C-alpha cells in the first residue's frame, strides 16, 4: 500500500493492517524509517530517499531538510513499535530531490536542544539551499527545570535557529507545535501551548520566516475524526500486543505509526501551501 493510498484508507482498517503486520513479522500499511535517530545523531529517513545517498554525485544533487524538534518528531527504533514521530514518515511524501536528516530527540526544548550542542551539529552540516524545520513547544511549556523555557526566552531561542540557518545560506521554516489529544467539555479539541504557538507566529512575522501552522492543522484533523478516532492517531494500545508496551499504553501526546503518517501528511500539505522551492518536491495526492 502506498503512502498516499494509506491516507485515504479508513482509520480502523489501517489500525488492523498495522496489527496484522506486527503479528506476522512486519509492519503493514506504514513505512518504517530507513535508519534510527535516538541520541541526537543524524538520520536520513524514508525509504524513498535511500537511493539519494548511494553516491556522492547523487547526494550533491538533492536538497537536505534538517529537522530540529522533540519526541513528536523524532525517529524511533523498530523495537519501540507502534510509537513513531512525524519526522520518521515525512520523507515518504516527497520526491527523490529531497532527503530528511532528523535530529529531533525526546525531552528537548528550544533551549536544551541548543545547550546540548544539537543545533551546532546541524549548522556544521547544513549547506546553502538546504532547509531547517523547527518545532518546539511541548517541553518548553514543561515544568521540569531542565526543559522549561519562558515564552520570552523561547522567542529568542527560535531566533537563534533562524539566524543560524541563514548564516549558512539555508532556509528556516518555523513549525508550530503539534497539538495534544486535549478537548473541552463540548468535545472540541483545543490548541495546546497557546502562548508558545502565538509567540512562534510573532517571531515568524518579526523575522520574515515561513511558518507552517501544524498546531491549527492538527486540531482541525482531530475535530474531523472525533474523540474516539484520535485514539488511532495517538499512542493507544491494549496490553499484550506490543512487547515494548506489555501493559498497554494510553498516551495523549505521542503518536503511533498511523498518527505519524497522518501528521506527516499535514506537514507535507503545509509545505506545499507555503509555495517555497521545496514545495515543488511534495508528491501529488
């Protein structure tokens, strides 16, 4: 099943395909990342892009999109099924002219990602004409001191990503933090981390940086499929199905493979709508 067919398949069928694939030793209906990125190292993701790095000549001809973000973006090991991040699946929506280098890692805020040297790692590799996509907010809003970043500091850290990319001749794209499975008494989904979402939008205007509003796009998707439907997006699984979650899991922040595919599709749609040179590489749907 192709990635584009997958997006048009009813949610319950995709979930069934994934379960059947797991039980028989594979993953049906989703595309696994070609290499894992767990400790801040670079990973080119998406099986479509594997051929792009086969030779130096070929690699030089493609655009690299670097991803800076948190656990909702990162690439997970196959042993951690069914958990996945949207950065793990995004490459499958693009043609062979683009590769993705996923540096996203769980538990990082805009501040701690920089303090740990992860932005420097990207800037040491990024080339003129490449892109840097930046999604933070989940951990910036966390109360843990190693993560928490006040909103005003968050603004300044975002500008460091933007300035760093531009200093290398690369193109920054701000991505508002994808929303959690959070809804009100009327069953309507709410914007998560609204002050951080607004701050990123303001930074985008101040710095003339393209912004992809994944917050709004994800809320619209959740409202479309409903409260129960979103359990097929987020990391929900019964006990005894996945070895990594022997007691089951009910997680309203992170995604299972289906969710990573759907959120990656929203990101691809958003890039197409930005009408950047990168937009021409989004596959037709």
